[in-house]
C-alpha cells in the first residue's frame, strides 16, 4: 500500500508518498499549485513502484482532480503514466 498527498501551507508546497515506514518527499517551488503537488505525489508513488522488487501495489490518493484528469489528455499526468 502506498499513500500519497500533496500539501500547500502558505507559500510552502510539498509532495510525499508513504510506503510502510518509508517516506519519499520533495519540496516544490513556492509558486506551485496544489494540483501539481498532488500529481507529484502520485509520481513519487510510481517512482517507488519502478524500483521496488514487489509486484503488487495499491496507491491511495485523496486527489480526485488528479485521478479524474488521468482519463483526459493532461500533459503532466500523461508524462507520469507513460514513464
């Protein structure tokens, strides 16, 4: 199970994915939008999947807008899915 989230607090923006007790996070530019943070969190989850030896995963995301936009031609989300 991989949990992910993007967060914006004032001007501070970050994304994270959590697997078991491991946290993968990244600080984003202050001007980044919350959508970008949520999408980056999903990308972090996929990056973990690519390097993991496990073969089955479930990603939990609370970003309905990112999940919805994966069904349309959103350039940033398509780049995540195509890698």
